[in-house]
C-alpha cells in the first residue's frame, strides 16, 4: 500500500519530535506552524506550508498538535483545513481539547466525508522524542485501523471508544498527573522539613507502593530544581480547567482536582506559567516560606 501523505499542524515542544519520528519512518510530511520559524529545522526534510489549509490540501492524514481547543477549532474550521481536505482523508487531533469539541468536529468531518480521531497523548517531550507516547484514541474502529500504522510510529495506541472518548481519557490522565505532582511535592517537603534527605526518601518510596513515574521523574526534577518545561504549568492549568468544566457538565464534584487547579492557578499568577508542571513545588515553597532542602546522612541542621 502507498503510504499516506501527512500534514502535521503544530511544531512546538511536542510536535517537533513527532515530526522527526514521522520523517524518520519514511512518510511524506508537510508542516505548518503559527510561528513559521519553528519549521525552519525541517526545511531540508519536509515540505513547509504557508497556511494550514495548504498543508491539508496535499495530505491524506492531517495531524493537529495545538495548544488548546480554541486553536484546534480555529485551524480546522476558520482557517479552512476541513474545507481544503479531500474526501476520504482523516483528521487526527492529538491536542488536548474538550470532549464536546471532539464530538462536534467528528460530526462535521462525517458530513464532509472525512474521517476523525481524537487521539491526545501522554508522555511529554521525552515520550515524543523516544516515540513512546501513550495515545488515547476516540473514534470509529475502522478509521483507527487505517491510521494505526502512522500512530504506531509515535507511540502505543489504545482505542478508548467513540469520538470524544480519547479526550475524556486525557482528562483522566491529567487529573492523575496534576494531583500526583501535588502529592509528591508535599511529601518531599514534609520529609525535608523534618530533617530527612528528600533524595533518599524519593529513592526509598520508588521501591514501595508509592512508586510512580511522577515520583521517579518529577520528584527528581524537584530535588534537582530543573524546571525547564517538558509540559508548562500553564498547560496543566488549562487541562485542570477542562477537567472541572467536564465535571460540572456531568454533575460531579472533584475536590482534589479543584484544589490542584487552584494551586496551579496561583503558581501561574505568580509568574511561573512557563515552568515545568513539576514546578508546583515552587508554589508550595512560596506558601510555606521555605525551600526544599537536601539533608545528607550525618549532617546536622
């Protein structure tokens, strides 16, 4: 079978390594980004389009990796991507966007003779670079089967259910991520303020029931104070806001998500929107008027 021509719309922290993996897999790729300069490193390996509609018009599969639902709607509808696509082509939205938007766009695509998948991801920039993203797909099984070889070059795909279900899974993911980052920051602060070495505590907890990828990766980031963004705090705040909006629509009360949302809102308001979401520790330090300290065995305060 002939490989599909792919348009990737959004070449940011996540989109850039995804583009590299698609190109490495041998796909014909056309790139577009709102800030055109972000496409420059790919000019010798991919086609660069001036508009998203131009990129879509020459592609069988259009992947969007954009910052939020408003951007997805703007690019697909207002900027003419859906109108430019050929009948039988497929849209794969890998952004984090509201489930209601995914459902509406799925209907729009079906009416235009286009396929639709909402397929948000987890794994951050490290997962994108290693082609080990967890991809949560919502949409028709037949559409996913056709797109699966492409998605397999980016990570591991799980079919969650119909349109919108992929975005619901991403909201669940972000609830676990945000709340757990808060728990890890509080646990390390508690240990350090009592005189324990947070590095030793983190290492010990990794071997027990509290072990997690958040503790492993973000716990180490907190200890090392490396807050360059893999996933900026402002994006985590946006996702938590979507979680609470979805909960409101469903008549649910999610107190832990609400508390974590409020903590990230304060963090962003204090000028840390571009720090990694593990930087929630900074907000906890500000609240307590202290700083996470290392205590090595044998040291006294």
